C-alpha cells in the first residue's frame, strides 16, 4: 500500500472516531416507580405509577413530556369526557433548582367509577439558566374533576427520571427540558461558551472536538504534501 493510501486510511479512521465521540448522548432517562399518596374529597388513597420524563430541544428551550404508565387515584362516580384536568410539577436538581409546571389535556373518554384514573401525558417548556447537568424528578400531581381537587405527593422519595446536560444563555445547546416556572435562558450570542465541565462524558466530548481539529490540520498537511510531490 502506498504512503498516500495509508495516510488517507488513517485520516478516515480518525474522523470516524471523532464523530462517535462528539455525538455521545447528553441525556440519561429511566422509568421510575413513584408511590403517590393522594388526598381526595372522599379520603386518602395511594397508587404506584412508573413515571417516564423525556425532553426534546427546541431552539434555546426544551419541550418536556411526563408520562404516567399506570392510573393514579380514583373517583367514586364516573367522570364523563372532559371532566378531569391533570397538572403536575417536576422538581429540578443539579445545576438548576426549582420546579417546572407541566399540564395535560382533559380526559377524552369516560372514566368509570372506582377505577384508576389514567393521567394523560403532561408537557411544558423548560429554559435552562446556565450550563451543567440538570435532574428532573416527579413532584406533586394535581387532579381537578367535578369542582373538586385531588393532590398527590410522592411518598417514596423517587430518584430522577431524567438527567440532562444543558447549555444556558450564550451557549450552543445541550439536550432537553420541561414545562418551566424556573429559568429564563437566552438565545445565545457573542463568543462561544466553553464546554460545561460536569463529568467524564463532557471530557470525552471535548477530546472528540480536539481530535477533529487535529484531523483537519492533518488533512491540510496531506494535501500540501501531495501537491508538492506532484510539482516535483
């Protein structure tokens, strides 16, 4: 194999390696069982529902969706379509503090009496305040139906359903978030922000970026050497 072919092969391998590092996932999500203790108009009730929180980046903010995989609480009477409206808060931790408000549509079908109430997906918008890893944990759930209010709190101190590396005002973006009552991140601008130093993953991403730069410099050198050889 000629020197030029060996150099081209090494260059392609280095570029592929850099791309893998740069596109490493910036979010970690898991389904967490939440033991809700609900105070209803007819007394206390409890139920466990697995909670899934996901987020999708949209410009400088993040669209967050909270999903209940099982029903929570119940009603002694049937709830007709549109009679029940759910909302909740998601507790923020890590690089951001506070709560994020999320809400969902009213029920589209009748909910029979004395059956677990299936909560529709709740969603909202999260705007990060700064850079770093933010955790999203299920908080208080509120159910309004037929003029009454049921409040459900997590009694088992659940862990985060989502951990996310975000970039706030002036940055170039991270991964997702949720309905917001906290944080007023901007759209960025000015000089590029430094990569957030939140853990090993960020170090790997930084190395991937550095590797890409070295590869580009190497490519320029290969082209220069090739042209010089042709002139000779």
